[in-house]
C-alpha cells in the first residue's frame, strides 16, 4: 500500500444510495484491519444511519459531507483520500465535478457508469490532467463493464500465450437473473435525452469507437451493430439485443486501444443477450428484440415516458435481499484468432448482477486501487477495468467467488 499523509485510504461517495450502501457493506466485511475508510454524501444523518448498520469494526468510520453541486466540498473530499469510489449518478448530471476533483488531486477514482457520453466528456476534460498527477480514473467498474472487459483481456492473454495470432472476432453472450435498476433507468433517460436534443451526442452514440483515446488511429474495421438482429450464437443459444452492449463494447474497444491495440487492430467485438435453444428460444428472442425496440422508443418520447416512469423503479430503489441473493450472471465470450484458433472465456458469479454482484466487483476494484498499487499496471489517466487493474482484479474476483476462466476450443 502506498505511503500517504492523507486522512483516508478509501472513501465511498454516495454511500447512502441503494448500491452505495451495498458496496459500503462489502468493503466493511472485506477490508483488512488498518485500512482507513470513510463514507461520504450530502446528508450526515443518512450517513450515520448507514454506518450504524455496518459490522462493528466499521462503525467508527469517518463521515464526510460533500455535494457534487459544491465544487469546494468535492475538492476537500478528493484531497483527503488516496482512492474515491463514487456511486452518485446519473453520472452525466453529477459525475464530472467528481472526476475533475480527483484528477486534480491525484486521487485514484472508480465508478459504476454505463454512460458513454459521460465517459467521453470525462476523458476529454480530465485524461491529460490525471496523467500529470498520476491519478487512475477507472470507469465502468460494475456489471457495466467488468465481465466484458476482463473476459476479452483473458482471451487475448490465452491467444498470445499460444502464439495463436490476434483476436479477429469476439462475441459475448450474456445471461443473467436479476432485477431492474432504478439508477440504470435514470441513466438511460439522460442518454436518450442527450441524443434527442444534441446532434453531436447522437453522432457519438452511433460511433463504435466513441471512447477511443485516438479516434484517427482506429482501424477502418466495421463493427457489428450494438443491437444486432436475433441470431444463434456459437454455443447454440438464440440471442436478442443486449441493452448494455452499447456501453460495454466501447469500453472493451478502449481497453484494446489503450494497450496499443494488443488484442488485434482488426478485432470485431459484439454482445448479445442469450435466451435459450430450439424453436421456442427463437420465438422468445424475437419477442424480446421487439419489446426492447418498443421500450427504447417509448423512453425517447416524453409523453410515453411519463407513463413508464410511474411503472419503473425510481433511482435509489432496488430488489429485496432475497431477490439479490438468488440472482446470478454468466457472460460467455467466444473468440476467433488470426490463425484460425477458437477460445471461450467465461465470467460468472452469484447474486443479482446489478446489485449483489456489482457490489463485489466495485468493492474489489476499490480495494485493489487502495491496496495493490505496486502490483497494478504502471498507468494513469482515464482508464478501463482491464487496462487499469487487469490480472489483479481477476485474482481478486476469483478469490471473492466469481469465475473467470478460458478454454481453447480449437
């Protein structure tokens, strides 16, 4: 662990939110003795209530009042800690001042965003500054986009070890059991509004290399559509469009570019949602595809959105403890290499993917940033889970009960 004169090693900002409290509880249960952890948010009374529900060892954690609408409080917060993990979203609305404060203070940062426009703006504003100060700014550290990002990293490592050539085609098929996140819905609202009102954001949303560190250097390789047609995957599952594909695919492509396009300059990467096999699977996949298209269309129109808003979970709301514990996720990525070999990577784990499993991913990310600095890649700036944390995060998630494995198919 790095030496420091700062008051805290790790602060969780947004600890009073639904997911924020889950992450706080996870860190409280897994942080080693001596790690100086604080919790932050706008309301001291709510923070005290969260702290009272933590394990005994964490009930003396410091409380820090901070508000994203008051930059001075964020500057003080960032300067007080070596690592800040934030769950305060929608990030496009509340997140940029937090990133800027951390980049300026040289404070390592993690979040749960799946918002492409937010990540792009954070890169443009803060990447150069963070590289100067040595801050690791790590976006998308939950179910968006850890399983996708680490699965493709492992495929690359396996192919490289076998001298099998670069990755040329990878499709990830996601299956899961879980609830709908009110925070994710709120982020979707913001992104749809931005694309509707701003032609530049609409163009950004359609660019498969929207998060590239150097757009001009990206290859001319065409990429599969974010929400592709109903089809059958390599393992025989019928698939439908995956609502998280637009964010995940761009994070994976950024990871590739940040590592000098190590995965392959001509890599085509796509994601889909797995349904089931056989004729019934094809029918259900078709229904899901139509339903998703109708839902996205309805969310984009203010009149129909008002109706949906009365039915959908609000930000800060989530499933019951039982629903969280009975959920699960499984992401299976199948790769083709330049020399004709095939590999399959599996990322899976217990718990509702947007809540219980995300708390594990985010908690281990925060602990890795706080404890494993000497083992992490020697990089700074605006990063991704694979480029910032790589094998260290894989090891941590395996130890936490998640599976990350690769098999050579041919």
